[in-house]
C-alpha cells in the first residue's frame, strides 16, 4: 500500500485513462470488431501473425490495429489467448465425437524381461 501512496504523491495529476470506463468500453468494442472480422473472414488464408501465435487474414489488419491501439498490450495478449482456447474447445466439441469415441488408448509401459541363462 505504501508503494501506491508513493506513486500517487509523485504523480498527482497523472490519470490512468486506459482503465477508465470509456477506455475499457472502447477496448472491448475494438476487440469484438476484430474477432467478428476473424469469424467473417475465416475462409480466407491467414497471413498475418498476432500475439500468442494467433493468425489472421490481411483483411482484418485494420481492425487489429484499432484493437491494439485501444487496448493495453497485456489485455490484447490475454484476450488472444482466451480466443484461441475457446476456438480450440469449440473445434473439439464440433468434431462430433468422431475421433474421440471409445476408451483412450494409452501407451503401454515398457517392461524389461530378463532372459534366462547367462552367457559367461
């Protein structure tokens, strides 16, 4: 708590506008527009690379720039991870259970079988 008071006393006029309500709403709006573009353009080849390995088509580059401009970098990274995780889960659920049906086949442990008789 002392660190916060020290920061506030050294920067009394500085307001972190990116955490205020209007800034957060602008961030969410830009994020939603980018992900809507990704869903709309999902049939096109992704050529651009975002954070955490997210790939997107060049048609969504403008909305990505707006998204990065309006949101903190840590938020962008968090939302990108969340989006990728949700898409992966949705892909597994949409699989229809075709490849996941039945018991799991786990690799069998290797067991050493000593040979009888010794060669000396």
